[in-house]
């Protein structure tokens, strides 16, 4: 299952932001990323992310 990673803007931790189904189209990927703007890292830092912040490391 592909995952889009993001980097905490406070501490720099890289963590999984969004998991995508195998057959996801680029349109579905864009919709998921746009609807998942707020994420919290394991250290409790909550940040807002834009589409350009997500990295595909699959």
C-alpha cells in the first residue's frame, strides 16, 4: 500500500501522512491529500500541510 510521507514542521520527524489504496489514481490521491491537511507527529506536534508538503516514498 503506497504511503505519502510528511515532515513535522516543528521537530523534523518524518512520518506517514496518508495511506493510499494500490489502484489510486492521481485524482484520488489529490483529493485525499487535500482533505487531510492537519497531522500530528508522534511527539504531539500538530501542523497544517498543503499538497506540496506530501512526499511519495513508496
